[in-house]
C-alpha cells in the first residue's frame, strides 16, 4: 500500500475532473470531499477483490451477519486511517487549500440504526475485516436513517434524516443482484402463491480492515417495484395511480423504525424483516450453488448470524427455500438450517421481545406460518420440552423461541447478561438444550474509537509502547510500565486536555455555553430510556447545584455535566426526562452564583460523529442503569479505552470492566441484580427511600415547586408521582449511593496525580474490549471459521 503524495494528488484531481466534472477553481468543499473519497476508495478495490478471490479459491467458510441495523457513521476518515493514509491525505488536501478534517466533517452519518445493537454490527464488520474473517453483512438500505433531533422549548422534536440526498461515494449499486420477495397470497397444494411481490436490489459497500489486509462486503437491499409503472393508467390520465406500484414497494426500505427497546407489532416492520431475510438467504444460496456446491453442504460453508430476533424469520425461510425450491425433506432442511444459524440476544426487557399475532403472521407469510407450526411439533417430538414451551402461544408467534429453536448456538452479550438469558429469559429451553447458550462479551473497534477519534492519545500510546497496538489491543497492558513515569503521565494528561479544549470550542460555537477545560467533564451519552436512568443523573445534578448554592465560598471541583441521546418518538416518559434535563440546564447555566462550578450541556442530535467528539474528551463515564437491565453496553468500553473511569452499577459489561480495571479505578455503587429484584417487591420501596434521604427530598421538592419550570410549575408532577409510587427503575433506592459515589469522584479528581493514574489504568486495561477479541471468539465458538490473516 505504498502511495506517494504525487499519486494521491493526481488521483484526487482526476476524480474531481472526470468523476465529478468540476474544474478545480470552481470546486466546492463537497466536490473536494467526493474527489478524495473516490481516490481513497480506489485503494480499497485491491484488498477487496483479493479477499474475495482468496475466500473462493481456498473454499473458506463465510459468515453472513443479518441485521436490521448498521449504525456506521462516517466512512472517509475510517478508510483513510485503516489504509494508513492519514498524514498523506492531510498534506495533499492542504495543498489544494482544503482542511482535511473540515472535509471529513462534511460527510453525513450513515445512521442506519438506533443505538447499541446497530453500532455493534458496524464494529463487527470492521473487526471481521481486520482479523480476516470472510463475511458479508446484510441489511436494509433505508432511504431515511434514524430521525434528526432538535429541541424546541427544551423538548425533543423529530425530523426526517436524509443522508442519501448527496451521492454516497462508498456504495456500488448492483442491479444485477436482485431477488423477488413475496408477501400474502395463498397456499395452493404445497405451493405458496404470493399476493404481492417486490424486488430487493443490492448495494454493496466495501468494509476495509486495519492496514488494508482484508476487505468484506456490506450488502444493503433497496426495495423496487416488480412492475415499474402502470403505463395504461398513465395514458388514461390517472397519473397518481400509475405510480402506485412504485410507491408501495419503496415504503419497504423507506425508513428505519426508530423504536429502541419497545416493540410494536406493525405489519410494515414484519415485512421489512422478511424482505431483508429472504433477500439475504436467496443470495447466500445462489452464491453457494454457483460455486458448484450442494445444498446439503451448506453448514460446512455458511454461518448465518441473526442480530437479535429481527431476522429470526431466517429459520422458516431457509427451510422453505430448501424444501419448496430444492426438494429437500423437511427434517433434513430443518437440521441443515439449524447447523447454519446462530442467534444473538441483546435485551431482556419484556417490552422489546418480538411477538407477532398469528393472524398477522399468517396473512403476511402464510407458508411460513405452516412451517413454524411444523418446527414447533418437531421440537416437541424430538426434545420433549415442558408442555407450556412453544413458538406459537396465546395466538402469537414468539420470535425469541423461534430463533432459539432454529439455532445451534444462542448467545448473550456480556457474562452477566448471558447468565440471565439462561436463568430468566429461556430457563426451560436452557434445560432442554444445555450448552446451547454461550456468552460472547461485546467489544468495540479500537481503530474508530481510539486511533481515529483520539489522535492525541493514540500518539502518546504509540510513543510509549510502539506501533501496532491498534490490531493487538492487549498490548495496551504495556502502558502500565509507564504510569510511574512523570513524563508519560504529563503527556497522557495533555492529550486529554487537548480533547477537552477542542470540545469546549465546539460547545461554545454550537451551544453558546462557555465551559472550562479545567472542569471535570462528566458524560452520559446513549439512548434516553428509563432503565438507563438519565433521571438519576439529573436529580443528582440538582442536588449538586443545591449544595453549591448553600456553600458559595467552599472550594469545589468544577463540573460539566454533558448529556446526549435521543428518545423514541412515542416514548412519553423518556421525553419528559429530556425536557427536565434541558430545564435544569437553563436554570443552572444562568446562575451567576454557581458560575463555572457547574454547567449542564445537552447538544441535540447525538450520533456516531458526536460520540467521536465527546468520548475522547470525557473524564467520567456514566454507566448507571438499574442492575440486570443493560445487556452489555458498548459506550462503557469506548470511554474506558479513552481514559475515562466509570461511575456505574454492576450491570452488563460494567461487571467485566470492573474486573479488568480493579475496584480502585472504578466508582461502583448501587443495588445488585438480585437486590434490585427483591427491592421492587418491598412495599412502598420508593417512598421509603425518599423519606430516608434528606437530599433527595430537597431535590424532589425543588422540582415540585417549579424551580426549573417557572412558566409551568406543575410540569413534572406526573414524573414526581411516578418516582414516589412506582419507580420500577429504582432511582430513589439508588440515589444516596450514587450521590456518595459522585463525592468519591470529586475527591479523586481533586488530586490530578491520583486521577491521571486512574485514567491511564483504564486505557491500559481495556484490551479485552476490542471487538477483534469478540469476533475471534464467535469464529471459534459459534461459526467454526479459522482466521484468514
Ligand atoms: C423490535 C424493537 C427493538 C429494537 C431494537 C427491540 C430491541 C432492540 C435492540 C435489542 C436494543 C439494543 O440496541 N440493545 C442493545 O444492544 C447492545 C449491543 O449488544 C447492548 O450493548 C445494549 O446493552 C443493548 O441495550
């Protein structure tokens, strides 16, 4: 991958001229970014073709990662960093009078996901390319990704996102790879005659690994009509009706469902899930057969991973294709499918578990309904589970049970979560299929989240332990030997300070709030959800504010509370929390008495790019979910890598973070999973907790009086009533412990020599949380694929 400045320069100019049709003196920043993107993209073609050739020449088994979400973010800088073109690209673009980072920031995020599950899929794609795991990601090419968020009067307002209004330089349309997808209709004999059809048309994006050693394909499907246009109707003057088939088909890939963790039984969603899954499976079979292999050999060559239950129709669909189109016997088809399929569970929340009314499922997918019933009876006959266990129950098709039964391995995403999958989500199926549930603790890609997002710290790391840690993250352990070296500690601190200064500049410019880089940057960024307890954080912020006002002259560690995250549009309780955070921010930030000692900022429209700014500048990572409710968390790992200690509960992967980093470098508080379950059963548990906490009483009183909503003093009375009387998420029960943990944070931060050691130890001990480790573990335990690199 040796590339001189002159070649890259010439390539950028060539694309500007011949691909974009622009003369340099008239080129806009957009044109320059596109030209650079194409020039960089050219460098991916070599490894991409090479990887594909090797996979087929060596008859390698491939993984197919089926996901309704891929939360990718921007790709230009990622490609540049992975190809090692970072310095070159800066220099070349500067030569054209263009600021490289300015161009990078012009790229719209590919926001084809809601949160953790979608971002995990994107990290996995990058890691599969880095470790040399032959893989295809399959998803939907949503025209509109996750909605844009803005605040009006402190409240969330959504508007459509439209990343595709600009040309997407990273994708290749593949109109020749198209499949017909059927819905509804009848069964005639054993044959399904769909009543509606659409075409799934492929768009490929290459995914390049570290140092360009391997590249895989992300294949996203766009829905197209089978018949383009009703010409007869058009000629008769009925112009709107003429376009109907097109409009109908397009709705399928029009928009990403913005519901994170609340499931709604909408027919369009079921159709989207089947659209993705059927297109992917037809493509997998076509490729397998084109290589001259037989359908019976499928499990030796193909591993299919279902990212949650969203593509769980893959079980019945693969059986349908094998039985109806390849004349395989039903039981053989079922065993073949099971040998290929794996299912990852990402949530225990009952409201997130997909269940389809049998009438809807049977109407949209009549053949699959028959197959599901046969799978259920095969399962009963073969394994004799307890009589009440089944896929179809109470007139619903339960996708969790379907995915479980149709897979050879089921996995949770952290050690704690995987145990809870065994004991509380699928206890009977676990007893019926011992050993089928395994753990695969999540990870994140250190290329995007450290090498790319945090250049200052990456430089310090390379200076200390040499290059190459980016693809061998356990090597960060070597930083431990430098922690007692004052020069290293100063450099570590200086890198953090540089990131904080950059963030302060961005916040001043975008939010109009001045924050001091001397303050402790305390960051909670993630979807807004009651179980993640942003409410606990803002209540403690109020307590802190109150104390500062009571003791105006006491020396205190200055803090900036930073929030980021979107609520599902229909999630009223989450939207109320957003409103409260913004209301508190307005009061606190205008309080001259408190001044720089406390600021609250909540920039709107948190996304992958914003995470890349915020996380490297964070001093403290807020991971404060109610124990037993966060499957893993992956933001927690990104903060740790970037040298921000965690304040958190024993939940999800926090447990493993604590284990790796040690209790001295983690601010632990709160009830455990078992204690939380018992506490909820205690009568009046929240009222008792409030009565027992002087500070919490004051905080709730301030809100009740309308101190943060003077224009509408009773604005939060509903919210307060819920804290007093329900409080399922145990905000009151954990308040004092959280407040005390925050005091320990202040104490530690007050001594920079203590703090920098803690921060550096977090980075040094974060190697386990590389998604390379996660992917190698899936390859070994679930996919049975050896690495090609
Ligand atoms: C059907 C509605 C729906 C949509 C999305 C239900 C559930 C989901 C996802 C499972 C929610 C999700 O993103 N889960 C998160 O997955 C991450 C990656 O494993 C974990 O780190 C998070 O803890 C988990 O909340």
